[in-house]
DNA sequence: TATTCAAACGATAATGATTCTCAATATAGA
DNA sequence: TCTATATTGAGAATCATTATCGTTTGAATA
C-alpha cells in the first residue's frame, strides 16, 4: 500500500501525499510536471494546493521515491522511481517520451568521469528527435 | 573581426552586440549565464541593459554563433560555438565545468534513436560528480 | 555628408515556474 | 482523548526570462 511507502521513507502518512503518490502510480503518463499533477487532482475533484504538490514532490525525491528531469520544454517533470535506471528520448514535435537504457553509454560515462578526475555521482542524458508515431503531427505521409 | 561575424549571421552590427560577443571571446570562463555576462559588462564600465543581453544571446543562438545548456544549477548557460561538438561534466561542489567528446557515446545515441523510430536531431548529456581540483572546497585532504 | 526609418536599445512592467509565509488543521504518539 | 508538532492551503514573494514602449542608432540612400 502507498501508506507503507511513505512510512518507509520516513514521511508522515497524509491525505495529500497519498493522493499524489496514487496518481503517479495510476496515471498513464509516467512523466508529469507539478502543475499537471495538481490539475489532474483538482479535475478529479480533490482539494489540494499547488504548493503542497511541489512540497510533496521535493520530499518524495529526497526520499528516493521519484526522480526529476529537466527536458528542454522548460518545466521540471517527475516520475515514479520504478525499475532500473534509464534515460529518455523526447519527440520535438509531439512531446512523446520514450525510455531506454544503454549499457555501453553508462560504462563510457564512468570511464570519462574517471579520466577527467571526477567521481561520478549522476548524469542527465536526453535525446531529441522526431518520432514516427501515427499520432505525431507533422509526420510526412 | 567581430563585426564580420555579426554581418555574416545577418545581424546588424551594434555596439551592445559587439560588447557581448567580445566578452564571450575574451572571458576565461567559457560557460556563462546571461546575468553573469550582463554583470561583467556593467562592472567593466559598459552601459547595457539586461534585456538586451537576453535578446542578443537569443539571436546569437538562432544564428548558430553560440549554444545554450541547462545544467542542474537552474539558469541557462551560454558558450561560444567554437570547435567541434562536445558534452560536459560539472562538479557538484565547486561548479567547475569540463568538456569532453566521446565517439562511442555519440554513435550509440544515433543507434538508439533509430531503433526507437526517432530521427535524432539533438541531445543533451551532462555528467555530475566531484572534481579533484586543488581549489575545490570539501576535498578530503 | 545629411536624411530617413526600420531595427535595436534600455528601463521597466509582466510573466511563469517555483518557493516562502503563516494561520488553520491533521497526524502520531502518550 | 489529548498534545505537541508536522503539514496544509491560500496567497505573497522570488527568480529567471520575456514583453512593452518610447527613444536612439545603424546603414542605406539622396
Ligand atoms: Mn522515465
Ligand atoms: Mn562547452
Ligand atoms: Zn512525435
Ligand atoms: Zn570541484
């Protein structure tokens, strides 16, 4: 249950936190902005403040429950930390986000950091391009 | 001369643009925020507006004279487009930025995009870690 | 060289995302 | 159930960036 996750993370089990966590789990879109989360909850009839959403997301991230990404769109997007690490490719036309993991790239990153005298602690890799989805506007066809 | 660069880029040769371009060329730090550029110019006795700096940087970028990066620090940083493409590693303690280019990673990116049905147009890769610089605060020793 | 006018400028207001403040409320433990 | 404390929601504040607007300037032309 979500209450468990919050307790394990050292966070009090509160109604707003449960609402947000549940939304993150059930939503079809894995990558969402704070405002999107806020809006979805409000549209769903919930009473919650935008500041609370931001606060909860910051706490979830500190607890390792979620990760945040800065795609070029400007806003920060959040996603539930489930499964192994991965990076992203974003369609510059329709915004679709796909995930990938590449062992070779991950290894090279470690080697590069080491060769430059850095102790690697994190990385951000995002690819941008045009997708071939049937729903993507601007597809030649 | 810098005037040449502006003309070739299809931009009028104006005093503010020359000041900014010259600063970008002469500054020891290759990666700077708009505000840093503005402040350095003002401190140097120049009269210029922050809005003008932002405008000029946007035009320079559109003209391919500079590139912009979004490191996790929040603000956008700009750098003169000189030499070949490269990515960055940033020290999370002192903010030092080093550049690198890795052929293997670049190739893998193309392959990954293709395998996911994307036409790759750009990418952003930034590594984060702790550097071993003598000047880096928090170094053990 | 003087004239002209669209482009560019600088000051400042506006915007959008995120964070802070604070009085009211809810949680976890006694 | 009672209490101390953490959390909440509304709205103000902040920070980076962009838009507005009256004035100035670059560069083409007379
Ligand atoms: Mn993801
Ligand atoms: Mn660089
Ligand atoms: Zn698409
Ligand atoms: Zn350092």
